[in-house]
């Protein structure tokens, strides 16, 4: 089980990493917003432990970018901010739970197990278009019943289009879905992912809306 810890406090980070590693988890520890965004783009995690008070700004920015690109990875906020309004803001932004510092490691581990259980019990139906299906819960894409291998960026591009089937999704929206709106992105990056998806899933699946973006039409036959 791979966990992402986003925390700039060295002492707390060491303790959390040691405890979760002893529990059998693999922990990736980052200390900044930029490193967190990069880790989330490059890897898939079972859960994220997120501090709000980071050097570059609020950890809620990471949470917002995750949910904007349809990343449903469970997020447990760990923070010293204990006001009710702040807890509500974190949960409303898409966090699955909220624990206030200082805390006992046993409680953190129990809350983490709880959010993972809730996540595993959440069933998201497969979305289909013609003979192409995507299962967000398992992150699997099939064509005519056979699993198709996609890169993480191709998968996120397809998911963003399938989530808004029948609507035109702009290049900027797709960039947010894939990268979370961070970093400098080459102007043709989305077009490359769309080209690869067409090659793997059929030319007729994704329609180009010239000068606007891309869409997947509703209906049974691409």
C-alpha cells in the first residue's frame, strides 16, 4: 500500500513515516506543494495525508487540484488548524477526514484505515461508449472486453472526457485534469494524448471541436 505524506514538519514526518512503514505501508514523503503535485501526477496512491500549512501556501490547493481532475484518492487532513470553520472548509473541499495536531499515531492509523475502508466500499459504475469501457474504481480501460494499457496521462485524459460525455472539454480543462494546473505544459501535450487514445481505442471515439477542445459523444456507436 503506497501512501503520500505531504508534511513540512520534520519531526512529525519522521514519526508518521516510521509508524506507517512499520504497519506495512510504503510512504512517499514530500514537504512542498510543488513536490506534492509532481508526486500525484507520477504515482497512484491508496491515500494522501495532507498538512494544510505548507511553505508555498495552503494544502487545500493540492486537494482542489486532485478533485478537479477527478482524482478520488482518499485524503486525510492533518493540521494544527482546529477551528470549526477550517474543518468544515477542508471537508467541503473534498477531504475524507480531518485530524488536529497534536495527535497519537494510533488515532491517525485508525482514521486512515477507516477512510480506506470507506473508499473500498464505494462502487463507481463503469462508463461505456461503444465497445470502450472505463472503470474508475479499478482504473481499468477495456475495448471489446480486452484490457487496454494506457499511460497515467492517457487514462486521466480519457476519464475527463468520459465523465463529461456529450460535452466539449477544452484543452485547458484537460490540462487541469491531467496535471492539476501545475507547471509549464507544452501546447500540443493534450493533442498527443488524444492521438494515442485514438490509436488504442479507435479513431471515432474522440471528436475534435476545432478551436475549442474535444468530446466523446453519447450513444452506443462511436
